[in-house]
C-alpha cells in the first residue's frame, strides 16, 4: 500500500495497515496491576513441536526494503520488524497483551503513570544490556531536532501525544507518565519497538544495519535481492528462535511469488493477489493463513458537501445498494469478509453483531431512500487504481446493480498519483465517491478514531463531515477508565458511523501468507505481521 508519493502523517495513519496499528481488549486501566504470564504460557504462540530446530526459512515478498526502522511502519518492510526488533509488550492477533522486554507492568492508582519492570537478560545485538535508560533515550528522539524530518518519528509523536515523560526509576524499572488517564496505553506501547538511532542522518537504517533486540539479527542486505537474518544466540527467550536464519528474499514482481513457491525456491510468501488463494488452499502441499488482525478494510468515501450526498438518506441508499457478499466472493476471491462497520471483530469494544451487516444488499430499500430524498436519475463518478485490482472489480459489480434502480455509476481507472490526490482532497476534487483503505480497525477504538480522522465529525475530518455527538463521544471514550462505560460509548459510536454512512464500509482487506507444509510455528501480531521466532522447517 505504500507509494512513492509523500503523504501527510494523517493520510499515512489512515492508509497504513500496521500499522499501524490493536483490538480493543481489556484495558490495564481497569486492572490496577497486570503481572504478565510467561510468553510460553500464552495462547498467542503455537505449542512447541517435535520438528527439528535449525535450518533456513527462505521467505519472499514483492518490493524492496526502503526503511528498516520499525517506527516507519513501512508496509513493504513490516515482515522484518518482528524478527529484528522487540517491544516492551506486544499484542497478538486476538488483541491479548504479552510481555516482551517488560516482564510485568502496573498502572498507578490515579491512572496517570504506568510502571514497567524490564527483563534483566535482554540484550542488544551488539551485546549491550537493554536498560530503562534506553527507552528514555528513545523518547528523546521525539523532540530531537535532527530527527524531525523523519516520518517515522512523527508517527510515534502522534501516538505518544498523551505521554508527558518517560523516566528510568532504576536500571530495569521504567515509568511512563501520562497527562490524563489513558485506558489504551498498552496499545500505544505495542507500537514502540526498541531502536537505537546512532546515525541521525540515517534513521531508516539503510546506510548501516540496525542494532535490534529481537530473535534475529540483520547481518546482510542486498538491495532488491535479499536480507539475511541469522538467529541471535543471546535472545532472552531461552531456546528461541528455532531457525538458524531467515533469508528474506525480494521479488520485483508480485506475480512471480507463487511460481517461486511452487518451484521450491522459497517456502513462504506474503501474497498480494487474492485470486491466487483458492488453488493454493486446495493443494495439500501448502498452508494458507488469512489474517484479518491488521484491521485493514476497503471502504468508500462520500463527498458529504456535494448535493445530493449531503443527505444521509442518499448515503444510506448507496450503502444498501452494495452487494457486499457477492463482492467478497468474486471481487475479493472469497478471502475478504463483507462488512458495514469498521468494528467487525468481537474483540473490539465497539463491536455489535447487529451492525456488522446492518445494511444488507437491498435495491428496493436503496430506491425507496433515494425517492424519499427527492433524488432521481442520479449520476456518479468513481475512480479506481490498478494498485488494488479488487477496487475496480467491486465497483463494476456496484455499477451493474445501481443501473437496476436508475443510478449511473461511471468507473474510471487512474494512476496511483491521481488516486491519492483525489482521496487527499477535502472535496475529492469534485468527484462524488472514492474508494479507499484504512487500517487499525482492530485496535482500541481510541487509537482508531485518533488516527482515522475521516471517520470523525469535527475539524479533523478533511471532508467536512460534522457530527457533534460523535466528536463528544470520541473524547469521552479516550478518557474513560471504566471498561463497561467505554464499551457503551464505542458501541454508540459504531452505531453513529454506520447510520451516517459518510464513510461506507465494503469488505476486510486481510493479509495472506502461504507456506510450504514443511513450515510450522508461524503466528501473527495485532498488526497482522508475522512472528517467526517459533517457526521450524522440517529437514529433508
């Protein structure tokens, strides 16, 4: 999803699938103390296997490395981050929180600070101990003038707005201080990979290889070819990683991923073409992992200030006219889930089952809503980009259905640059509707609304949608520490978003991995990214 165009931090946070990036889970704010269980006891990781440890995982993705710094949340580099770097804590694909460099943490009685006890056996890849002062130094990057041009720092700045200070209480005790109670503080820390920027002219770590703390080191990088990541022998988790190394190969064309997998040249890939999934699922030689945890979704932006789209009934008519289930089966090749709400997973505080498909395909309802709004012979234009073939496919299905109720939809294909220009303009450059993607829908709703401003109802929404109740509830949800009260707030927000239909949801955009059946032990974080420390490869 990354382009060569320079996007604003706000636009990046909307488009990123990290991302950025967790499911709304039980908040530490409602649990004064959270002493984390050992990682091996957590359900997020697969059970230990009898497969022989050692060996090399030959893994491939399309594209090339351009930013090894995990703060950059570069979509094409996400596959390397969990392997080379660690966090204080991390969230799994179900939104559960797990220890990493921090082995335990405790929220203060006033909810204004979080104290974390660090492991005393965690090391940087150069052998230095990881201490609380390292995180104080990292927090200092956010105000370091030499780093303000680096987009990765600005992204962390945005997430860390509620954090006033980070203090080393002693060598292995860290205190994160907050301006106000932040019930989603663990979601913020889930983004905070441990890094050392030793050359401030090279924050992307492309001139000199990074020093991380993760299960693998980055020992060699050949642009457009590969990154070699051998196991870190002093990794704090005893017995991990299982692999001797990962050869992270780069292919310049996505269509060559499957042929290389089938030839045995590589044994794992991140797919970009949903159409490749079904034949691989039918082949017993492969394991296909479809992961919605990243929270990325396809949606449609409506030009709410252009008549007749300023009428809610017209926007709702458009939502009812989407045959999402047919689109999921055909345009998305059966790998996506049709949705009316961004909060489609039960792990979200905002989840309501009745809203997942609140607007089922109903052309009679759509026609009735248009008639009630006094709209007839409606003509619309939508622009798609070949970057996501699914967009054109679902828009063509929509075009055919709209024609049945007298609505004309013109579907234009434009280059990526023009596509982003339209989506980035407050008036959509005069267009009526525009397909888009956002991420972080599985994160705490406070993270979602803070980063996906197009869903807001105030000044932050560049498209000019106004909804005072929505804005009031966003502020209340971010500050409320009682989980039951937060759930009530966010379920109401969910209802408001679906009802307003200023952004119309279409389907999920899962990340899709395929591995040879010789590979086992893969699992994923809440960004939908691979964790490879427990992977084993059967030896022939």
